[in-house]
C-alpha cells in the first residue's frame, strides 16, 4: 500500500489502539470510531518516519458522541 494512503495519529485518548491508520485521501480529516463516539484528527504539515515509511501526521482536535 502507498504511504499516501496511511497517516500517523497524534493526541487523543491514550487507549486508542491504532496510531497508523488508512486515510481516504491526503489532507482530509480522519474520523476514528471509539467508545460510542468519534475521535477527529486534522492533517498537519509534519511527517514522521515509521516502520511503514514516512507518513503524514494528523493531530487530534475533537471528539463527537454518537446519538443514543
């Protein structure tokens, strides 16, 4: 898989298991389901060297709750 199809997540809940996740397209926000809600991450201008190559860094900016 291409490096542009994944990102490194920074911040948010410590319990968030996956920190390297697939992304729809570079620069678009990432929404991760977690504990009856969603953790939202925004693209930064930074990159990080990972075991999967050099990936863009997305940082946490908010949580929304699922209805119910």
